[in-house]
C-alpha cells in the first residue's frame, strides 16, 4: 500500500481529479457569551482555537464551523483506493 503525502490544510476548496485525491474536514470553535451589566447588553467573548472535536452550542455558547481541504497527487501507476 502506498502512503499518500498530503498538502497542508487550506480554506480554499480543492476539486478532485483523476490525478488528485482530496480530503476535507470540518473545524469547530466556540465563543462564550458574557454579560456587561453597565449598559445591560451581552456580547461574545474570545473565540476558542479551531479544532476537529464537535462542539455543542447553547444559549450562552455560539458555534462556528468551517471546512478545510487538503490534497495528495496520485503517482503514475497508483491505483485509486476509494474510501466509499
């Protein structure tokens, strides 16, 4: 089995071709709501770092997601091992 060498993760969508295999992942991050009593309003605190672990939202936790991509070029003679 040939081990594929993938590119670094990137936010730009990459399209698979007959010579390029593409992998994608969903990243999550959360921000906690904090209340400022002086003017009776709420705003969102600092966002966490992006990570692969699924995060649940709540009334006081907002979740953002983004999809990242990477690719590995197939070598000549490399048979395509489909994951599906």
